[in-house]
C-alpha cells in the first residue's frame, strides 16, 4: 500500500489537486461546468474529487458504501457540508432509490477509479441514464486490467507483491495460490479480477448501452503517479494508443466522457 492511502487527509488533498489539474480540464474540453450544476460521484470516498466542482459553484452528491469515508469527507468538507453544497448517501449504488434519495437528476456523474470494482457494469452504465439531465455526461477514469498494476497490487501487505507488475495476469489457480501463500486478502483481490475491465470492454459497453464517447484520453503515465512516484503525467504514444488489446498492457489510466445518444 502506498503511504498516502494510509494518510486519509493527504489522500483527500491529492484527489482535490488531481481533479483540478487533470479531471476537470478533461471534462471541460467537451462539457462546460457552470455554477448551479448538480454533480453526482459514485464511489466518492472522501469526496476530494468533488471539491473543485463545488468551488466552481456546483452542488454535489456523493455515494459511498464505506461509511467511515463519509465521516472523513464531512470533516474535510465541513463548511461545504454544513452549507448544503454537498450531501452524502452511505449505500451501495445498486441499493440507492434514485427517485427518492438523489434529489433529482444531474448534469454530470463521476466514476473515478470505481467502474473496475463494479459488478454487472452494463447494468449500472445503462441505468445511469435515468439519473442524467438532458445533454448530461458521465466521466470515467480507470486503469485497464492488463496494465502493470491492474490487479491493484498496492493493496497487498507483502512489500514484493505490492510492487511486482503483471503477476495478476497469471492463470487463476496460480494467482490464488500465490495470494493465499502470502496471506493476502484473497477475496478482495479476486473480486477485482472478476470485475476487471479493459479499454475495448468499456467502449463496447458504452456503445451497447446507448452512449456516444465524446472525449477520451489514454495515459502512458497515470496523472496520479505525480504523487506516488514524482513522475509527470504523460499521454499514451499514438502508435500504442491505436493498437487494440496490446494498448491495455502499457496504458496505466484512461479518461472517458460519454453522453446518451439522442434519438
């Protein structure tokens, strides 16, 4: 585990800065954020991603099933929470009653480092159209499964397993044996394997569930590596970006902005 994952305040501050420098500008290349817009983040954690949107005059709702992280979010965003600029729902997104609990529809929905953890991804992506205002958009940021650390090795307690690339691509029986032998959280890591997603899978789901992809960026070096490794973000080389399947192994992060198709 990287040190900042254990320091929740630092992790919050990193998410705020990362969103302001990379996520928000990417979205605004195609979709202008205006005061008064409603923003929903699914899997919001401590809600650092939402703070730059609130600073632009938006109101926000964060959905997060890990209740302690909502407690931290309320502490770090105390002023925004008490003034009603942000609210939280402590549930699995599949258990949220959209009509009764979300307070209306949204201009923008955000899933950052979340979709790779979601079961039945086509179901959620399709149903999110019910949460969107006309011409609303959904942002996704995620690591392709085949990338060097797509198995979320940073969750491992063993220092070598936490830093060893690509071994999550081993056959299932060998991967399970290795995790068990090193006394890792086998269930959590195998669940990530089960819900894994690639560039091709995401694009196929988006199109099959009725969306247009209106913006995308593939990164050779994930913007978050600036904080993990002091390595500046770098977009994927065109020669690799355009090779299906192979690109997943060398792309550490992708950003997508999708919008429902207009009949």
